[in-house]
C-alpha cells in the first residue's frame, strides 16, 4: 500500500514559490527585505510583488558599469552593498558610488530593513540621494522574464550558493579581474552570497560584448555554447552558464526603477 503524503509534508521549492501568484492581503506593505546575502523567508517570497515583463528582449545584452570596484568586499564578505553600488553604476544616470559612501550606508542601515533603507535613505553623494525603486520578485527559471528584466530595467539582484564560485573544477571567479568563466556548478543551498546579473546571451555573443568593453574572456574547455549570463561578484564581471545559474540561485529581484535620484537640501 502506498502512503500519500499530505500537502505540506514536502517543502515547496523556492522557484515554485517565485513562479506562483502572490497572496496580497489588503493593506500589506510594499517594502520587503531582499538582500540576496541572507535567504528571504518563503513567506516573503510568497507575498512579494512579481515582475511583469514588458518591452522588447534582444538576443544578447549587457549593461556595463562606468567603473568596477570591490566597494568594501575585498575580504569576500559584505556582498549586499557592493551589488547595490554596482547596479547604480550600470543604469542611467550611471553614477559611481565611492567606497566610503557604500560602507557608511552599510553601517547606518545595520540590521534594519535593507530594502526600506535603500528606498528611503539610499546612497548620499554630492547633495543627491540615490535610491532604489520598489523590488519585484523574478522567477529566475523563466529565461524570458529574467532576460527582459535585465535588458529593460537593470541588473538583477540574486541570492546564490557561493561554495563553488571560487573553487570550481570548470572555471572560477577571479576577484578584481573581469573576464572569468565558470560552468558546471552543482545545485547548492540558496543564499549566502549576493551577486548581480547585468547581461545575457549565447556564449559567443556575450564574449563579444565583453570584448567591446575591453575585456578578454578566459574560456575553459568544454564551456556550454548556449545561453549564459554576465554576473558581477567580488569586484569583477564574468560569465556563468544558464544551468549553473539555475542550480545555485535561491531568489532574484529587480528594482524598478534601478535608480531614483533626489536632491538633498543644503
């Protein structure tokens, strides 16, 4: 006799939660806490606003920043704030946030609601405040939705399992040096590290986009030639294959818009 497990006995996959329609109780808040470095609770994923795609989706695309920095993440920790600074450097008005401003914002936010801080306080530079727009959850299993968000909105904040990024047998991240490629990463526990997706395309097209920005790509033998993504982490941008991205990602968020600029009274 086969025993049927009751609903709830097997936890829902986070990708299934991201793909489902959210429950939006009346009067619920729009500000969540998606940091990427710490996995958002499943209830936050279930309640979050979903990204609704729009606009054309080119076959390949990359948003290249005005400048790349570690933004205080040289030791491998503190991946939340560099991702925010990176996104601000990629999308108009393409502002470079100095490291001291990033670290100051990190200290001021502390353990409070990260998303609320970035939507109300943000980075303050030269009498201007650079804020995030509202966060929307993306089903990263849906390539069209993910690609559309990157091309039409801006870099996508992702929470990933980082165990294989620096020691994978098929390429690895090289901190501070763009052009690395990594593929063949196995499934891992979601969360633990925040990264950013700023481009996508078939591998050859993505390599060409890197070269257009003066970066030669180091391709390990056997790298899949299909859809791949440009990913920022550890002060560098490299390429990760689609399946590896799916395997290590536990959540994906887009800010819409990526940057809101407000003038601060002197």
